[in-house]
């Protein structure tokens, strides 16, 4: 189980360690049947490919910022679930019918190793298992076990046809359209990238709050979840602009994925539609707005008694967001 630690690098190592243990259990449990062993090996291939673990880290830091060490412990299953959803989306995005990519996280994409049909099934498996993980969430405060409903709802909204899936649909529909405006692309990015990041912060907030012995007005609780979700969406918009800038300015070796594919596929991104300077300025605007929303929730009277206790996690959360949105690869 994750320790009481708000240090980002250590937290990342601990999450990766827990992920490795999860993968090891899958491998061990599948050894009795050859066919099951084959599907387990395929299923864990994209999970073992590495990555920055951006979404689970944001989720865990948020849970600590609002629930301390107990909130962090509660959030582990949710962090794994979000990483599985993100990984499934990459497996499907890389397919020839989507982005047709050969390289992901510096390694051959899943369909290059297992073929298209099996890659589709691998993505399906990751998607469905994510919700099973949420159902296994253990709560410090037993009276809050119904919070699982909020976790499932938040992840489904972020990943499904109201979120990431809708964004991918729009992205496909607009690709090659020379009349696309930035306003249209903003809707794409808000859903395709932003909604899952929004769900990550919302899940972290729910897990954090569930660890506290508080009576929260349902209307107020819903409003705060929406604020956290919107903060994550804004982070996603800033993140996508930076990603598009790097796609134009970095090599495949530097990125660990195919560079220059946006222009090759005639996708009109922020740096293309707005220019580098305006795109960078807009990214900063989104970042500032996201941080302000998070600060507004911290200022809520509910958390007055926990400000000092959870301050280390809050500082790490803000620091991680700033580092994430100032990255060079």
C-alpha cells in the first residue's frame, strides 16, 4: 500500500511498484492455462511500456491534498483504474483505423506486436477491468462506501461518449477539414484529453473526502466535484497545446512516440491555427485558471481544520501541475 509521502518522485516509484505487483499477480494467476497466459501477457504489454503516469499521479496527489495519508490509501485502486483507461485509449488510438501509429512510449505499439484484432481485445480488457478495480475500493470511513457510485460515475463520464470517446469521434470527423476553427478544436481537446484528466482530479477529490469524518451537503459536494473536474479539464487543454507544440518541435526519439504525425494527418492543432506564441499564451491561461479553481476549493470552510495537516500534499499537487505543463518532452 502507498506510504504517507507527498514527494512526487517517491510517489511515482511507489505507484509503479504497486503496478508491477499487480502485473506480477496477473502473470502468476495465469500460468495454469496456456491460453490464459497468452492473453495475460498481451494484456499487460501496454501497461509495462512505461509512461509518465500523469493521471494516476494527479489523482493520488489530489487525494492526499484533500484527505491526507488515509485519502491516499483509499485512492490507489482508482489510480490503477485511471491508468488502465488511459492505456486502453492509447492501444485503440494507435490502431490503423485511428492514428495508425507504430511507436508508443519508445516501443512498438500493441497492434504491431499482437495484430489489430487482439489489440482491440486488449483495449477492451483494460477498459472493463478498470471498473472492477473501482469496485474494490476500501474506505477508511465505512459510512462513505457509497462513494464508489460517484467514482464509477466520474470515470464513466470522463472516458465514455460524454468525454474521451466523444472527443476522439470529433477528432476523426474533423481531420482533413481545412475550415476547422480553433473553437472547434478546443471542443475536441476538452473532451479527448481534458475529460479524463478532469475525471482523475475528481476521483482523487472523492477518495480524499471519503477519508474524512465530515458531513457534506450533497449539493455542495456535487459542486466541488464539478469544480475539480473543470480544473482537470483546463489542465488537459493546456497539456494538449503543449503536446501539439512538442509534436512540431521535437524528434520521435525525444518524445518516445512518432513526431510530426499531426501535420502528416492534416490535423489542425493550436500551434498551426494560432501560431506558437498565441498557443503558448493560451496554455498558460488555461493553467492559471485550473490552479485558481483548485485554490478556491482549498479555501472552502470544510477544509479549514486540515490546511496544515494536508499542506505538503497540496504543495506537491500544485508543483506537479506546474512541472507537467512546463515539460520539454
